[in-house]
C-alpha cells in the first residue's frame, strides 16, 4: 500500500475520534522522510 494511503487512512480515523500510539516508526521511516522531502522540494 502506498504511504499516501496510510496517511489518508490515519486522517480519516482521526476525524472519527480514534487515537493512535507508536507512530514514531512511521514518522521516521525512510519512505516518509523521502516523501516529505519530495513534497517540500515541489513547493513553489
């Protein structure tokens, strides 16, 4: 599953009041860092 889908799922769950624990591995994953870099680099 692409990382974007994971974030969309987390967002939807959070909107429904769900809480989360142990998110640091997701935040610090290489894929997430690269995704963040690409998004920042593409900003005007």
